[in-house]
C-alpha cells in the first residue's frame, strides 16, 4: 500500500515510492528507493520535502499516514471542480490549419535555443534581436490555435531535452499569461523569460547535466547555480527586461521557502515567477529523460495539484489547469466505447468534452482509420461517448508522435 508520510516521521527501512517534488529539486538517482541511512532522511529534509509517499509492502509501515487512495480521491475532486470552468483561450483557426505552422515554429525555436546556449557557453551576450521575433511568432500561433503548440510540447527527443524544454516553457508561459488576462507586452516578456529561463544550464558540464545516476552533493550544488548563472548571462544582454531576469532567477523558488537560489517565500516571489515555476515543473515531469519516464499530462496535473499544498501556488495551479485543460491537448484518453484518442481541441464551453482524434480500438486491439470525434455532440452527430480516463501510450505500444 502507498501512504503519504510527513518527512519528519520517515524511518530507515521505509521504501520511498515518490519524493513528492519534481526531479530538479533532489539529488537522488531515482524517486523510488529504500531509506538506507539517516543521511538519506536528512538529505530529504534539507531539500525542503515535506511529505514522502512510501510503499509499505516493500518497507516499513506508517500506520497512521494518509493512503494514496484517499489522497487521489481528494485531488480528483479538486480537479473536477476546476474542470467545470470554461476554457479561457478560444482558437481562431482549426488545429489542422495551424498544425504545420506550429511544427515549423517549434523546430525554428529549438534551433534558436541551441544557438543561445552555444553563445552563452562561449561567453557571448544573448542577442535579443534574434530571440524576440520568435516570441512574437509563438504568441501569434498561440492566439490562432493554442492547442497546436501545446500539443507538440509533450513530444521531446531525450537527446535534445534541454532545448525542447526551454521551447515548451516559453510556449506554455505565453499560453498561461494570455489565459490569465495579461497585456500583450507582459505576455511577450513572460514568453521571452520562459524561452531563456534555463540559459544558465549552458555553464553546467554535460556530464553533470545528463548524469543518469545519483548526483553528489557537489554536483547538485553545481546544478542549483544555473538560475543565478542564467541571470548573470542575461544581464549582459542590451535591452533585457526585468521580467525575463526575474523568471530566470526565481523559477526554482517555492512558496514554502524550500526552493533556490534565495529560498524565497510566497509573498516575496513575483506572480510571473510563481507561474514559471508551475510551467517548468509540469513540462519537466511530462518529459522522458534518460533516468525516468515522463508522466501523462493529466497525471502530471494531478501531481502539481498535490504539490500545490506546499511548493506551488494553489490558485495559480488551478488557473494553469483551466488554461491547458484537465485533459491537455496531446493527452491520450480512453473512451467508454473502448476507443483511444488524442485530445486535439477543447470545447469552448466544457473542458470535459474536447475534440479527439480517435485511432485505436482497445477491445479488438487494432488501429482504426483516424477520425475527429467531438464529445460535445449528441448521439447520431459524432458524439455520445465520454472519457473514462487518461492512458499511457506504452501500455498499448503506441507511438503518439505518429498521431500528433
């Protein structure tokens, strides 16, 4: 049984099932391991981790701790309440019309981030005149159809993770600030901050940045320097705004003071930096890395809801969920009919009734001719089906990239 134990009550011999924070916030090789020493427990406490999920079948029990089932029921109620809200960005063109442009833009943005990282590694200032037009282009695509770029954010090549992550964070920051009602100038600067937020990682040695094993204390300290390093690199750029500087420096701060580099608490972290923290974590935990498998988007939303109890701003987590939907574009879902489909577009009145590209029959275990299904439509008009939950592509041996 999985139970959630306050970190102060951990004991040697317990088996950690989940550390309850994103992977950038701890130095352990994996999120699942046996607590072998008091040093392990002290490391967890030093990272600001408040609650740890333990597996009582693989280690010591915690008789009075909350069970995972109890916690998930609570989180599902909260997510369902948020899902009653209407989507907040309405597309101007169809996904089909925007998909090609979005794919090209993402490729161009990835190449741009590579060049930025290369220049930073060589000690050159970032040339904003090359970066800002890309932010403008991403914003225009988002205004035409937000699902086109958001759907691509879940597709990442492990070898290019750092660059693709920056593009996704920039894209999601644009979507988040647009949905929150910020003016276009602030949206632009927030997108720029998202695109450049990890510039400091250019100064982290590749053998540390891509290390598949547990980081030493010294290596973890090196990783944690990247927000400050990125801030110093961006400060050299002529015309840089305070917003991208703030996002770069503070996207790893946490509202309970457990973050870095300054261990700021909620009232001392700007709204945009708190938004960037949510976006950064969400994108990181949905991506495949050499040392862990990414979560499906809906599972990741449930996880950041859990973390909003301590680390992430709870109101902004709800706003982010309304922005991308309880079943974000690109999510693989199972229907009552037994078919699988990918969410391609949200309905303007209901986050629970999106449009899907349906392509697989789980009962007969074979592919179907892909078709668009609008769950908001009644029987006889292409609807009359409902989502029962999200699915993992590997369970069915499906390559989602072929259907995006």
